[in-house]
């Protein structure tokens, strides 16, 4: 991604890998909610892009986190806010599953493999696509990333990923 990109992150179970792979390069270049704040990333990314319309903005969010504020995608589409939303779709609240396991319990919530965040985005008027392979992800990013600085419409890129099982909350 371009060096001046603002990355907004809300992917609790993938956070350590994301921090390692995409380090903050400048002040305000990497935004994340401290101590939780589920549902933060989608509207935060929209707000950053509206405040700085020439700055590339990418939100990386888990599918579980995205469901806390998915209606923000309507706002992005309605107001022409050119954010790339990368949704890591593992079909569960993986971080919450790890917390339940840590305390000897069984998660009281279901997995939701059948929920399509890209389908929800499309229903809200936001362009979206789902990728299932790494090569499809690379192809989509090669197409989208060069447009980040001048996009006038958002796009959701829902990437199917395996649940992270080794993460310690």
C-alpha cells in the first residue's frame, strides 16, 4: 500500500500478524481502538477519508467486528467515500472463542460461516467482492490499490481466511 495510507485496524485475532506485516510508517498511519471498541473500524475509516479526501485509507477488519457496525457501509456508498475495506472472514468471533476457551467455557455464540459480509455490503449499495484464494486476493489488490488516492466509491474485499487458533488474548 502507498506510504501515505492510513490503515484502520479492527481484527483482534489477526492483530499481531497485521502489526508485523504492515508497520506504522508515519504519525496517524495506523489507527486501532485501544481496549476493544467493537464496531470502531468501519466508521473510523470513513471519517478519516472524509476528513482527508486525498489520503488513501484502508480498513482491515474481522467479519465478526464488521457486523457490529456494518450499516456504516451504506454511509460510505451514499456519500462516495473511497475506502478499501478488507474483511478477514473466518466465520466466527475467533478472539471471543479464545477467551471462552481460556476460562474453561464453551462459546455461547454460534459460528456464522454462512454470513456474507460482501453480500451485506452489496445490499447496502456498497461495491464488494469475495475472494477465496491468495492469488485472487493479490489480483484484487493489484487492481484496487493504485486507485486508493482518488477513489470516490468504497469497496469491500471480503477475504476468506482460516480461523487463527494459536492467538492468546
